[in-house]
């Protein structure tokens, strides 16, 4: 599991498109802070089907930063 609070852009020489996987999201509050969580479930061939393979959390501050980055990279 990871809670992302900062993000830095890097340039990479080699990238590959990853396989599609099923994902879910949820919103929850802890200590007065609201979080957005994405769970990915990996391929249907994995040993524990239906168990999340990654959990990624964002707080409100980082979510706003991420939305801003996505807009600037895809729509500006």
C-alpha cells in the first residue's frame, strides 16, 4: 500500500504499455482528512484472484495536484 504525497516528472527512454486490470476506488475519512483510494486486482491468472495487488491513496491536497497535472499533460 502507498499514500502518495508528492510526484516528480522524469523522462524515461523506454516505456511499455501495461496490461489492463480491474480496479476499484473508495473514499474514506481518517482523522478529519478525506482520502481517495484506488485498488488494482492484477491479472485473472494470479494466485489470489479477487485480492487487491496494489492500493494507492491520495489526500485532498495531492488529488488537486494530480488533477492539475493530468489537465496540463492531456488537455493543454
